[in-house]
């Protein structure tokens, strides 16, 4: 302790005070000493001065030292006190500690070393208790804050649960709405397309060139609208985790060639070349997965490539980079995409051209659905593209799909 310590000695015996004074001078402590002969004088001094340690005689002329000690506590005097006694009674020691004293010291044992040790111990104990009280108070404040935050979190959780219930209700209503609208739209659209096809066959009477053109437009727009309705319905099922896959073992080349043949008409309309490049070694390769899901992925990627290709060709390539994996790549010579467009190409309702004047219609769900289907098939899809050059979409699938989990119920 390098600081100057302010000490107060309360004792009615002049000789005892002198003994304390002399002993303190011989210690290595810097002391600023004050003295009082009785309790009344001491209380008067303590009202205007602060001390680091107080020595109180057990027997004072106007009151008991323990009574004075209790008064000091009542006045909230922030200083440790040591009781001086000439009797050395153990019961006195017990009473002293109950009164809140830091220590007690027999007068016949007063020495420089004893006083220095007692002062240091009393001050350290007092400061430790003060620090503990401050820490406890701070902890109490923190606990109160945490309790308040917990109450706020509980209120917020209640609000979130209430909102979640509303969202689940809205989600069910949305699902019912999508199912109803898709049914109500698909039925008349199929009828429109069917009658349009009959008219295009010029049955029962031939049509003029202008009439054929109008009927063809009716059929094309009906087909596009039906595709959009189906995409919204498919995405709704995927979003609700209701997509169920039915894996089986089949020859991979069969659905690939069938899909290419199915979409040849779209390529012919734009004077494009559509072909499948399947190496002889992979002609009979077997795949265990969902063939219908694979067909939908191929249809989406090939029709997308045809849509965004004005000249050149669309090629489907089959490769086997690893013994337990195959890669299906759809390569086009179309408009391609910029790096910025690639960042969001698989996001729902996102299209490379988001402007109102875009040349290609659609919901922006095709690639989002394709990515979800590929992931459900335990595969991966990636794209490489260069603006003005073309794009390559690659789908990596395992030859043997693992056990598929059952579809989950809708969750928010």
C-alpha cells in the first residue's frame, strides 16, 4: 500500500492512544492519524471526514465500543473498524465480529508489525467486500436486464408463434388456391389446344392461310400458358416438400433419345439442329433413379436451350467422368449469359432478362424447378456460359441412387 492511509483512533486512555501512535510511526505505512476520546467526538469527526481504517476502544466513557460500532454501520460509514480490548476475552471477539468489525486486537499485543498487519488485512478485506458488493450489484442489474430481455423474447416468441399460425393458414389457402386455379385453367386450356389441333388439321373444312395463322397462334399461346400453369403447380409441390420420387432401373439412353425426338419439332420451327451425342460405350448403361423426373429435367433444359438459341445447334452429351457417376450436358450456341446473370439463374421467378421488353416469355421457374429435381435425384447441376457464345448446363447424377426419404408435410 503506497498511498497515505487515514486512520482514526477512538480511545479515552491517553496512554493507549500514545502507544498506538508510536507503533504506527514505526511501521512502513504512510499514516495520517486522527484521534477521539469518546464516541460523540468520533461521530462528529466521521460526519465530515473519511478514513481508511478505524480503531475503536471496547470500553468508552460514554458508550460501549460495540454500540459505537453498530452506530457506524447504521450511519453507513464506509471504512473497516478494529476493536481494541484490554481483556482478550473470546466472547468479546465473537461479539465484535457480530457487530461487523474487521478484526479485534488486544492492547497488550500492540506493536508496529501487528498494527501494520492488522491495518493491511482490514483494508484488503474491506476493499474485497466492497468489490464483491459492487460485483453483486452489477450482477443484479445484469440479471434484471436479462429478465427483462427474456420477457421481451417470450412476448416476441408468442407473436412469432401467432404469426406462424397465420402463415400456415395462408400457406394452406395458397396451396388450395394454386390447386384450384391450376385445375380450372388446365381443363379449358387442354380443350382449346385440342380444338386448335383439329382446326390445324383443317378438319372438317380447309382453312385459309390467315385462318391457319390465327389458329396456330391460339395453339402456341395455349401451350405456353399451360406450360406456365404446370410450372407454378410443380414449384408449389416442391416448395411444400410434396415431391415424391419413384426410382427404378432403366437404360439411360432410352429417355434421352425419346426426349430429343419429342422436342425435335421445337428445333425445326427455329431451323436449329438438335442432336444427342451418346458414346457407344454408354449406349447400354443402366441408371437407377426416377425416369419421369429425369425426363422433366431433360425437357426443361433442352426446351430452354432451344428458346434462347436463334441459330446453330443444341447438343445433348452423355459422359461418365467416374465409374459411379454420369454427366448429362446440354450445350447450345444461344445468347449466353453474363456473370451477373449466372449468380441468380437458379433463383425462383428469376430470368436472365428481367425487363418488360424481353423477347422470351416465361415464369422464371423452369431452372429453379430443374435444380430442385436434380437435388431430389441426389445430383448436382452447374452452368458455364458466355454472353453471345452460348451456355452449357451439366447435370451430375449417381448411377445408383440411395434410399429416398418419404415426402414431408408442408412446413413454414
